[in-house]
């Protein structure tokens, strides 16, 4: 089991050497620390797809896979490409693993544990459960959108809309009322920063501190009686029936908070920015339908990358992969691959495909429709992308005139 984030032996000289070696070996480097990458990752991924689609990154100590066909295959073959990072030979393991080594979250587990734990939350995201949730979700959306201001006001859609709504919607589902705790969004932000492959030891330490604070807050909420019709209640029943341990139920809820808030915030911010930039009469501004939401999710790809570890020696895209090698699958690149042959991969694929995909789509459609119906003249002012993001791609600010 990995317990640390091994960067001690690294430094500037090592960084330059790694990049030079990578350049010499492949004729190009994947350097997510460069400003050019941060400004325009799509251009970098297009070049990788074309020139080095299964690319050995010395810097990140893993393979960067960018073509749709290779990524779809790796996601499908879950017995060969495992989620658990414990067996990887990679030096820089996602620091997320170190947050709670004894209790990995759903997407870092393999069957049979993965199957059992996923089964415990599946019902809450099924079509019937979401149908019942919809009226309350729409009320919640209306409240948040009308609180933004009046037509013509200058507002930041990240602070007032995109980061507010997902936690409130998640609360409807879980019954935890975390949106009333001021620190939660900041804790989630710090924890997910630790997910970045370019996270530093300091980022990882901050992630750990935030993880503990969020955990303490969650424990307080879990100690209160669970309301009927919530995920808190159904997981409590599973624990009483011996289907789950207390720790597993807690970890599932913790992970839903982490997986179901920043992702949706990033999506709402990116999608609102794109829609605000369209001319006022554009048909997409008048009707945000499911197809448009799917298209916006694929284009913005809020989760840009997922990771897997090869359980045995194999080949991907003609490159030899050793057992224990870590692969970063760039979903954002797969979604823009001109040779894409199947459905978009913004929600991943295979057994780990996002459990909250239906909820995210429903929420996205309700939120963006309400925003544009309430403020049909919305105009963009300024959008500032979040810096140092490789895994999750979001926005610091999306300023508009309503
Ligand atoms: C636009 C918003 C979202 C995007 C782009 C997104 C994307 C993803 C991706 C790519 C994965 C696969 C991870 C992997 O293969 O390693 C995933 C897994 C997951 N997502 Fe989402 N997600 C979103 C919203 C949500 C929401 C709203 C929830 C719940 C409230 C959620 C809960 C989960 C869970 C529990 C998993 C793990 C599934 C498993 O391992 O079986 N996600 N998501």
C-alpha cells in the first residue's frame, strides 16, 4: 500500500533532465506545467494523438493515452487494467490514495468490493428516483438562479451559481444538508487539487487536512437521525442489515460529495460560459435540450483524465506496457478525436462509468435552461480558467452581465 507522495529526490535539475530525455526519445514532451498547456490543452492533446498517442511521460512517470480507440479499450478491459493504484510501479501516485489508505473510494476499487459498494448507491441514481427528485431539484435551481441578481447586473457565475447548486442538489439526495456548512466547498476544492498528477507535496498535505475537516463534518451529520427517502437512510439500513460496514457507508457518502460537486460546478461554469458567448438569438440559448447538454459535457470534459494500472504485460496502441505501469487516459482528448467511433467518454466507461451521470445531465439541463430563461440577454464579460489543472478542468471566474 502506498503511503507517501515520493517527490523528495526530485528538483529543477531532475525536471529539466526528464524533459530533455522525453524530447530525445519521442521528439516531443508532455509538460502540463507549461503555460502553453494550461492555456490550450486541446492543442497539446491533438498533437499527442497525432504523433505519440501512447506517450511515455518521464515527468509523470506513466503513459499518457490520447486516442479514443485505445482509451475505450482500456476502460472496457477492467481485469487487465485495474483501478487500484496499490500495485503500480509509478513514483507519483495520486495523493488521493494517501488520504485514507485503509478505505479507498469507489473508483479506486476493483470487483468484488466495487460491485458490492456500487450496488448500495445505484438505486439512488436510477431513473425512478431521479423522477421523484426532479420537482425539488427544479425548485432549488429556481432559488439559486433568481438569487443571482437582476437583468443587467454584473455577476460571477462560478461563485453565485456553479459552485452553489451542486452541493444543494446533492443534499436533496443524501439528506446531509452540507450546503449549510460554509467550509465544505473550500475543503472539496483542496481535496480535489490533490488529485492532480502535478500536485506537490504541499498540495497533498493541504488535501489531507481538508479531507479530515470534511470527514469530521460528515461524522457530525451522520450522528443525527437519517431522514426517510435519503441516501443517508438507505445506507444506514444497509449497515443495520450487515450488507455494509459503518466505514464503508461513510466512505461512500464522502466520495459522493467529492465526485458529485466540483465536477458539476466545473461543467456548469464551462457550459454557461459557452452559452453566454453565443449571439442572443442563437437557438441553443432558447432551448437547452438533452442533446445540447451531452454535447456541452463532452466538449468541456470536466474530468479530463482517469487512471488505470496494468495488471500484466500487454500492448496498447502498439507500445509495450509492463505489469504495474500506470496509464493516464485522457478522456478530454478521446472526446475530440476525429476518429472517435462510439459514444463520448466524459463519464468514463466500463464498470466505473459515472454513477451520477444521469443526475449530472438532469441538473445541467435544469440549471442552464433556467439561467437562460431568466436572463435571456446574458452577455459574457470575462472568463478566467483555474490554473494548474490537468485532471479536473474548471474556471476561477466566469463574469457576465445578466
Ligand atoms: C458533469 C459531471 C460529472 C462528470 C464529468 C463525471 C465524470 C466521471 C468519470 C469520468 C468517472 C469515472 C472515473 C474512472 O473511471 O476512474 C466518474 C465516476 C464516478 N462519478 Fe462522476 N462525474 C460527474 C458527476 C457526478 C455526480 C453528480 C455524481 C454523484 C452525485 C458522481 C459520482 C461518481 C461516482 C460515485 C463515480 C465512481 C463510479 C465507480 O467507480 O463505479 N459523478 N465520474
